[in-house]
């Protein structure tokens, strides 16, 4: 899966899972491997939830075809990252890029996150944001600067 992962969009990846050409776990492991290989240079993923995502992937696989809400969504099994800026993910820190919120852990999903989950997306982490979303660059003191993957001298 590693070699052709980038050839697919989310719909294509979901189709591979649905047709059982790849498992949700294999897809997630590929996404995590790519993230771990790339993230040291760009510092984009600031909050990781890999083990919870692996458990969700196991449940998707165990549920079979459409038996569980986890496998019914059109994007079932597709790995997904959420911006750490206002989209609360239950049980995963939400810092808004600010040291002030570094210990805040929401107990419920934001409505948009609930929709992501209903679509079958498997959230495996959160990406960097400028502090409180107020800056035109992504260099929060809490996590350090995030770099543009196409030009490491720039911030996204």
C-alpha cells in the first residue's frame, strides 16, 4: 500500500477498504508511516492519537460489511487529521495552538467532528494551528513552527 497510497483520494481509499483490497488497519498504518517520515521536517502533526485510531480500525475490520456504524459511512476506514483549531475531538487535547489551552481535553465531539466520524473517517491526530487562529503564519510557541512541505523556509 505504501507505494501507491498517494495515487488515491479519500473516495478511492474508502473504495479499497470496502472492496477489501486493503484493510482499514493497513491503510492507517500506511498513513502513520508517511506522517512519521514527513513530520520531523515540517512539524504539522502536533497531537497524535495513533492507538485509538488503530482500535477504531480493528473495529471497522471486525464489523464486516455495514454491520456497525463504524463501517457504514462512505469514507469508512480512511485516515484523517483534524486541525487543532476549534474542532473538538472527544478525549483528544484541543489547544488552539495556545499554551493557555494546553491541558484542555474536550469530552464531546464538535458537530463537524461527529459528521467526520459518521462519514467513517478515522481520526489519528491533529495538525498545527497559529495561536488561536489569529496569525497569518503557523508558528505557535506551544508546538514550534510548522513548515510548508514544498518550501521548508516558509510556514503554511
